[in-house]
C-alpha cells in the first residue's frame, strides 16, 4: 500500500523554481490498477518517480508498505527498487548490446539469483509475454511492440509488488497498444499487482479502475 | 551477468574499445621498448665496467694524480738515455733499445698499508690492491758516421729541444735512422686473489691464470686481444723492463668485444720490484659485504682514507664515455620523457573516451539504477570494461614492444664506451693502439737523447685511453618488463574506470524516465 502525505517536489530550474508536485496526499491500495492522466508538464512522471523510489520528495512523506521511501538512503532505495518495483518505460529502455534474454536477466542480477536460475526465469518470463522464439535477439532486431514485451518481462521477472509504467504505449501503434495493455492487465489480474500507468490515452485510462488527473502538481480523482 | 554484459559492451561498442586499446598499446609498447633499450644500455655499461674493474667490485680506491708541472724535471726521469757504449753495432748500424716500467702517468702510487686499513673497515667483504704500470720500450737504429759522432756522442737526457749539437744537421741528419716507441700497460696484482679485482671478470682464453705459487716469479698473463695484436701466445715470452717473462695464459673479457683492464698481468711483488715501487700500490678494489650498504661503505672509506678517491660502481658508470654514454643519456632523457608523455596521452584518451561513453549511456545506466542496480554494481561494470580495454591494450602493447625489441636486436647497434678517465682508475681498457702512435716520433738527433716529459706523455696516454671498447647493444626481454606493462595497463584501465565510474555514480536513476529516443 502506498501512502503519500503532503508530498511536494520542487525543481530548481535555471530561471525559476518549478513545483512539479504540490502538496499531494494520496493512498493507493495493494492490487489497485490506477491510471494517471494530465497535460504535459503537469507532474505525472514526477509522481511516478516518488512512487518508484527513484527520487525523494522535497517535503512530505512517501511510504510503500513498511518502508518510508522519503527517508531512506540511496542504497536502501536501490534495494527496494530491485525487489518490489517493476518499471516499464515509454522508450522501452532496453540495453542495446544485450540480447532479449540477457536484458531480462539484468533485473535478477541485483537479487543474487544464480546464473542458471536467472536464465530459466528469464526464459519463462519471455515465454509469458509471447517471445519464446526471440531469446537471443538484440533489441535492434525486435519491433517496438516486441521490445516493450521484453521490457515487461524484465519488469515482472522478479515478481514485484508494484508495476509502474510511464506511457507504456506512447510509442506504439493502436493495435500493438491494445496487445500491450491486455498483457499488462492480464498480469495485474493474475498476480495481484498494484499497477500504476501514466498515459495520455483516454482509451488506455478507461481500462483502469481508478483514474487520477494531475495538473500543475495538483492531483484530483476523476 | 558482469562477464556477459562486459563482453557484449566490448564487442558491440568496438570503436571505443579499439581506440582506447590502441592508445594503451602504443604507450605500453613504447614503455617496454624504452625499458628494454635502457636495460640493454645499462648491461653494456656494466660489461664495459666489468671488463675493467671486475664483477664483484663495488668500490675502487685510487689517489688522484697530481698534475705534472710544466717542464718538470720529472722529464729526466722518464727520458731514455743512451750512452756511446750502449747498443750493438753491426755492419755500420748501431741498434739501441731500452725498456722502462713506470707507474701510469695518471696514477699516483700509495703505500700498500692502506690496503690493510681498507680491509679492517667493517662492511668490506674483500679487498685487493693492484699496481697500474706502463712499459715503454724505445728502440732504434742509427747508422754510424765518421769521426766523432759515435765515439763522442754525448748523453742527453730530459725533454730537450731538438739537438743543437748534432754534427750533421738538416733533414739528412737522421738519415737511415729508425726509431720505435712501444708501450703496453702492465697490471701488478695479487696472484692468489681472484674473487675481487680486475681478473674476476675475465674468461680464460688459453693457458692458466696466475695463482699464489706465481708470487715472486716472472710469469705473466696477457689480454688475448693484446696477445693477438702483438703476435704473442701462451708459452712464449714477453720482455718487461728488460726482464723476460713467461706467458702462462691469455684472458679475454666476459663481455663480448671488451678489452680487459690491462695488456699484461704480472704478480704484484714482481711489479713493485721492477718498477721500483716497493710496498706501493695504485688501486684498491673493494667488495662490499652487502650490496645495499655500498653508499654507506663509500662514506666510511672516505673517512678512513681522507686523501683517496673512493668511487662506487655508480660513480664509475658515469665515467663511461663514448656513444654508450650518449645512448644512455638519450634513453634516460628522451626515452623516459617520451614514454611519460605518450603514456599520459593514452591515459587521457582512455579517461575521456570512458567518460564520454558513460555520458552517452546515461539512459542505460539510469534504467539499470531504476530496476535496482546499486551504484557499486554500475561503477564496477564501468571499471571492469575499462580495465579489460586496458589489458587488451597491454597485450597488444607487449606484442608491439617485443616486435620493437626484436627489431633493435636484429639491427644490433654497436656502441663504444671507454671506461678510463683522468682521476679515475687509469690504465683501464687500454689497448696497444697507443704503441703505433710511437712510430711517428721524431728523434732529437743522432746519438742524442730522446726526451719525453710527463706532460708530453699525456698525449700518448690519452691516445691509448681513448681506444674504445665496443659493445653490441642487446635489448633484453624480461618478465619484469611484462609485469610493468601489465601493471600500467591495469593502472590505465583503473584510472579511466575511476573517472567513468564516478560519472556513472552521479547519474540519477530518474534519468531513465527522461529523453525518449
Ligand atoms: N530534473 C528536473 N529539473 C527541473 N525541472 C524538472 C525536472 N524534471 C521535471 N521538471 C519539471 O517539473 C514539471 C513536471 O514534470 P514531469 O516530467 O513530471 O511532467 P509530465 O507530467 O510527466 O509531463 P509529460 O507528459 O510531458 O511527460 C515540468 O514543468 C518539468 O519541466
Ligand atoms: Mg512524463
């Protein structure tokens, strides 16, 4: 369960101070599927960073389960990211020099999983996103939809509590977008994940049980 | 994961790997070559020194020569005097020959009791005294003239100007005369001791060395080069100061091409008697009990013998002159600076390329951080890549270096060095070449004296001393050089990795969410 209390995030840009999140108080229950919408520059990615333990708020508190993310050190945050949080990005963010299988394995490396188990689990994860025949392909040899599937396999192979996605379908055509969304929803339903998706796409947002709207750092329920 | 990721990065970002590795390879190859060349020059210097001073010699002691004063009366001492009764006359020609054994002009003899003083100093493992001498033989033929000349020809000594008393002047005055000046160096040494001193570095070419039983006998050992040039051999004889010595053996330098310390070696006591230097020596060779204590021992010996010149091997190495010393200077200055410069450039290239590589991979490292990679893991990955690039460079560099060494050894340049300097241990590396110079000497006049002053003698001495020892440069390939290369490769890799890693550690994990593309 996420609990955000009076979370404010300001950036010191070159000319002025930018308030990306403005006194946000919010609770997200385990197993919820939440869509976050809003205009560009509204603070969607910034909120996802707070939830994903990528950054600490300027003020206020963020807790995930028993961990107070806003107070922990870098090393501890890395550990929580490694164990409990899966990420999917708009640009897929695969390591270009590694094969599909090796990309998935990178998520298991910080957990100390042995080589052979890593390989088995990576292959299982790739099979579960429908890429059994693409283990040894480099990202450049895969289509956008296939790359995002590899990224989803990488996010889920560690069996996280939370899956965070920042515009996961933003770079894909409509048909592929629906395939990816179905895949994500399927995992959410099967694994009891907390799934939080940032999207511009209302068709995507409508699939979620709960929708949040962020504008100028202020969050409201839709 | 580490290995897989590292391999994929190096293989799939080949351009960066190649640039960094080639830079390191060139630098390391150069370092290896310079190192090896420098070791080769040092070996060559050592071989010149060893041929002269002996292997185990750490310190040599001598007395600086007091420079002869101009027109010194010493000239009389060095002159050859022929009386009218001297020489054998046959068929109208008078044959004259006189031989003299004197201490080397650049040397000052001192009391042999100083050897005992040296031996008593703690830290001296062994010490031996030698007497450095020079045998000069003046011989000639003079045709007999009519009245007066042969009968009343006065005895002249000293460095006199060309004779004014010659009854027949002009160019014809010496017509039919032939004079010859022959000189060679003689070293008197303790026949029983060969652990330290000039004969400790020689190889027996023929016959035997001197032994304790030779003390007091007229037995001599010859430098093999000299024996050849003077057409002498073991079993034959050589006249020294009018005394006939039996040649019992010949020796050559262990270092190729080098001449040994002197032309002729004879027992010390015989040398002292023949040269009227009873109880005197000119040099002491010292072996230190510990090679690390040589400098300390030098100080102690200087204190014990205030008037003596005490030189260590290092001091002596500085006196090796000729192209050898030019090569040595070249290597130590140009070579070292060039290596440092190229090495610094290679390190800089590696650092800059690594940093720019990390910057290009901002999103990649941000993503890895976002999915839970710790800073340490990422820094380790970056450093690992750099070290392997460095090592690849090191391996190529070793190959380049070996190729360079092979080329040097194929060319095998010859360097000449002379280990003999004024004030140093004289008579060293001396060759018979000087003897030939004697042939050009113009005699003062018939029946007259032939004077050779000490100062003038310096001219001959110098000519003899500059006869150089030639050494072929061999650049050695040693395991230390490989270790240095590998160490430098790792150092370069670590340095680049440290900078790249520092850059990567500062990246925020939130970078993963930025800049799509
Ligand atoms: N590192 C940063 N430094 C300075 N300002 C930042 C930084 N990151 C974000 N901002 C600013 O904070 C505000 C919110 O940014 P954020 O990326 O959260 O918006 P977003 O809702 O995700 O927009 P988009 O839909 O375009 O992705 C913006 O005004 C942005 O310029
Ligand atoms: Mg955004």
